[in-house]
C-alpha cells in the first residue's frame, strides 16, 4: 500500500496579549490501529513557554490529553467535540480552575 502524506485540514494559532499561545493542528492520515478515525491532531495551550493543556494522539500512545505534567486518556468522538473539550479546558486553566 503506498504511503499517504498527511494532509493538514485545520490550523489555528492565537497569541494572546499576555503572550499565552493557543494552537490547534489537525491532519488527515490513513486509518490505522493507532488512529482509527484517520486523524492526527495536536492542540496545545502554552503559558510562559510551558504546556499547560495539550490534546494529541502521538505515535503509539493513542488519544490522550495533558494537564500540566499529568497525562490522561481521551475518548475521541469527533473533531467538533475535540475542539470544544480543548477550548473548555483552556478557558478553565485561564480562570485558574484547573
């Protein structure tokens, strides 16, 4: 089977007045055991150069999210829910609720 290059579907990067960075990238990739939904994604909220919140499905690790230094499994449903869940966590982190 020929190798399919990842196709960038979505990319948004916002730099807040505070210097905080919110960046979201989603690629279309071949479906696999690791990525059964055919998507690779990386959503990150960075404050003072450190990741505060992250959602990704890095190779061999499946869908998961990061809150500070802790990592949790994430149940991927669809792209809209992924973005909504991530932005809700970012909002809570910005308000000091996470």
